């Protein structure tokens, strides 16, 4: 199963500009097939598994079984799905989209656009690193971003938010 060489698995569009090519092209110089196909550049991504690709479909099936026995409730605020970049407000829709997100391409640019359309004026990234904040800046430079990596960062960010 893993020995097959599928075609391109997915591509992020617009300003984010990421794409994954064939499974064997995910690492090292083998990613050069993307350049040969017309990409401006190809970089290997240090990932632990082929998340958000069809290679994860079985994991999604396992997740579906777990979620079938999990009590999910409607969220108090809309949840933006990275599968379709739409605001979701029902537990049933979120349950199905959680399964799909394991093997579906991430619609990051669309997610950010949806949040902006819904009135989001500031983005806060929680956790190590600043990758998502950097991607938001590439999509819309006018939106301020904060990163919360430590408890001290949380205090600073809360003070900034007023």
C-alpha cells in the first residue's frame, strides 16, 4: 500500500503555496519533481506522517469509530473546518469533518479568509513556533498576530487584547 506512487496529493493555493507531491517525492532531492512540474521551488517537509493526504484514510476510519462513542455538543462559537473553510455549528457536522480532516487537504487560506469575513481582527497562535502566524501575515498583512508559547506570553497577549 505504501509502495504505490500516487499522483500529487494536494496543494495549498494562493499565498501559502505549499504542496505535497508523490509519496516518494516527499523527502530530500526527490522533491525536485515538483520543480520539474513547474513549481518555483520544492522543499522537503519534516513531517512524522502523511497527514491530510489519502494515505491517512484508514486513520480517519479509526477516528470515526472513536467519535461514534464520543459525546460531542454544539459549540458555543463557530468552528472553522480546515476541510471546507466554513463555519460549523452542529456536533454532527463537526464529527464528520473531524474524520475527513485526517485525509483531506487543509484549506488554510480559506479558513483565514472565513475568519476575516466573520469579523476576526486579530489572530492568536497558541503553542510552540510561529508558523501559522507567519502564514496569516502572508494572507493578510493588516491583521495583527500574537504567539502564546509560555504562561508569560499569555499575560502579555491578554494585556494587548485589553
